[in-house]
C-alpha cells in the first residue's frame, strides 16, 4: 500500500483539529493577563467607557435587529466583567487562548506547519486594540475567534462530496454572518475556499464559483435584509486607527498561513541526502548557515518587537486622562494629583477633576497655578468646551450644591454617551435630592438591570419605601445642606454668580468660597480678592493661602494701599519671591532667554498668571 503524502496527511479529517498547546503559549497568556490586570486596568475602562448592558428582554431584542448583534451583545456582557481588574484579565486570557488555538489550527491545515508566531500575532493585535478607547476589542476579537472556529470545523468535515462541502460552507458562513456580521462571514469563506483550493481536489472548479457567489451575495443580503445603511454593514467599526488594527486582526491569520505556504521548505543537508554511510562533502553554503544562525533569534525578536509596539501604543496621555477620571470617581484625589502632575497638557475634563482634587486636598488656593499643564482657566465651562467635560462638571456641581445645573449637564451627558451606570446613578441621586421619588425610581429600576449595580440600586429602592429623602446617605445630606434656595436665570454658566448664589443660600459653604477665590484668581480680579481676606475667619483659615498672599502683595505694590490682614502675617518667603519676580519681570523685556527664565522660576505663581495671560482669554 502506498505511503500517504504530506499533503494527504495535512488535509485528512482529524478528531482533534487543534495543535498542541505549548508551555510557552501558556506563559505568554499569563504575561498578557498580568499586563491587562496591572497596566491596562480593566476597571478604569469600565468606569471611563461605560459600555451599556442591561439584563432585560427589550435590550436583548435591540441586538437581534442587526447582523452581528448577538456577538455585540456578548461583547457588551463581557465588558461588564471589567468591573474587577482580575476578571477583565481572565476575559482576555480566554479570548486570547481561543485565537491562539484557532490561528495555529488554520495555519497547520493550510500550510502544513504551525509555528508559535502564527498564534501569537492575533493576540498581540488584540492586546494592542484592548487599550484603545473605542471599546471594539471584545467584539472584534470574538468575531475573529468565531470565524476561526467555524473554519476549523469545516476543515475537519469528513465529507468528500463537493455539493455537501459547498452547502456546509454556506451554512457556516451564514452562521458567521448572523452571529458576527459581514467580516467574520467573509473570513470563513476565505479560509474555506483556500482549504479546498490547497487540497486540489478534482472538483475545485465546481466549488470555486460557489464560494465566489457566497462572497458576493453576503454583503448584498445583509444590506437588503436589514434597514442599516451600507456603510454600517460594510464597516461596523468606524474610521480611525482602530479600523486598521481590526482589519489587521482579521487578516493576520490568512496572511500568516499564506506566508508559511509560500516559504520554501528546508532542503536536506548533504549528509542527510547522501545517506548514513557517505561523509559530508564540501563546505556548508553561507545562506544555510545564515538561516541557521537567524532562526533561534527570530521568535524572540518578534516577541520583543510585539511587546514593544503594544507598550508604546498604550503609553499616551489618553491613558492618564482615563486614570484621572477613574480615581476621581473613586474619590482618590491624591492619586488624581499624582497622575496629573507630570502630564504636559491636560484635556478639559481632566482640568475640572484636577481642581476638584485640589479642593479636597485643601490646596486649591495654594497650588492652582502649580499645575502649569492647564489650558483652559474656566472653572465651569458648561458646554462651551464641548460635551466631554459634562460629567466632570456634574461631580463638582453636585458637591457645591448646584443640583439644577448638574441635572442639566447630566441629561446632556446621557443624550451623548447613553445609559452609562455612573450617569444613571447621578440622575437618581439628583431626583432624590429634589424630592421626586417616582423619577428616581425610573433610573434606579434601570440601574438594577446592570450587572454589579443591582445591589446598590435595590438598596436605594428599599430606602425610598422608608423615607424618600434618604436621610442616612451622608453624601446626599451634605449636598442637600449646600443646595441653593434662590433662582438664577442664565444662558451659560456664570461661575461667579453661581458661587455667590451658593454662599447666599449657605454662608458656611466652604467649597463655594474656595471656588469663588479660584474664580477671582483666574479672572485676575484683585479688588474682589482683597475683599475676601476678611472672610477667612468664617471658614477656619489660620493662615493666608499662598495665591492670596501673592495677590495681596501685588495689590499693595500696584495700588500703594496697605491691606488689613486681620491679624495674620504674610510669609517672608512670599515677600522674597515677589522681589525676585519683579526683577525678573523687568529683565523679561530684554530677550527670549530672560522670558524663559521668568517662566521657569515663577510659572506656578499668581503673579505670572496676572502679567502673562492674554486679556482675550478671560
């Protein structure tokens, strides 16, 4: 009986189609788990991205209306596990393991070899995509894993009849289209066609037109059978850098298999070709020696290059902005200040959270200008800087007591960002503060359908039955004590008027007083700043804040009028620095080097802000 060829061995049906799982792959996935857990911090993604998911029939039915909706539903569910870092890491390990096994199985059946690099490539791309802000990593990774699994199942079919295999391919590609959308369907068709072509069966010319027909009909059918625009069906991921990463994730396995199939197979050495009795004749060619020397370094080189690309791709400022938002939501304001300090520039939302952190650290009037990476000096920008700072301002406004303004911005955020758990929680608290228990129940009942939020929502619903004002909630009690008692019609957010309104309703609202001082600092209003010196006693200040000291010295220098310090003293260090600043300011007119020296020495002072900020920015 003739011995089976390598091609016949490669494509015969297998009871277990997956190659072995090496220890190096397990070590790689454990390293990926540690990276996701400790560096990417899935809980930060859960807080900042807030992928909506509700355990309700109406929410599930929404996903049944679009192709690939079930896969998106599964991705939204898995995104909820990011609530805990270790659970998010386990989700990555499970998805990465599926991609690794599927990629190696496909490469093995199509090219006859299954190197580790072919299995690691999709995991690196998934890891690269995992840290991006668009939240498509889970859906894209599940789509590729689904397509690879269906392709491997097709390759393991024992049928020899061409029509049965063609029907099976149509069924598998249709299943991929229904569960995952167009891209997984096309990936299944591509891998199945390649498998049939590589087998070189006599009926490959019959199967080829059938695969081509399915590839053309799939986009047409998905567009005609749904109400979605063609652009949404053809590209559900949107534009930008993430689209190209997702495209690479879908294409990496076919390209890896193609490269392995086209690479020349290693030729036997002269010793092997001559047999055991013949001695090796001649020197080994330099090309073979070069390949032999490069082969051991190839895998480690690709491994290090992949990790380097992933590390630097996820080291940008956006990661820091997410951590600022995350720590602000957890009231860990010392970490907010630590993360914000080394950044070259803050975005507008991070600036709002930075000032809230400075207030809670008792440093708002001491170090407001120490963070020179701020670009907007509007304490409450409203919607003038876009919709992104809306949620950040809601936290500040709630603590201040401006509940009505916080409600307006919270609804704007709800309209823009959807039913995020933190927005639903905020709107429920606002309606409780405004004694609207029925409206609060609407948001609480919706929040009770969110995994990991049910306990808090059910607790609030139970407390509403006892007392709709929830007097036992300390945070709500503090906000209720600061709430304004007068109306203030306005179009934008007049910060000074809002702070004065708060102090008029509660003269002991220290947060409103501190923010009022900050408002006068950023607007460089010396006269109103000096008037606040006498109110320091009302809020327990034993010393004068640094920026207020700087304002007093500057006022006395400009107005030539002494200021009543109400028994307090200005630190000698502040007086000395002002003299140095005055000298440096005189020299700043001489040239660029002198202006740079002024900025280096005094950028963190109210004086520098007063003299260098353009009037148009006020």
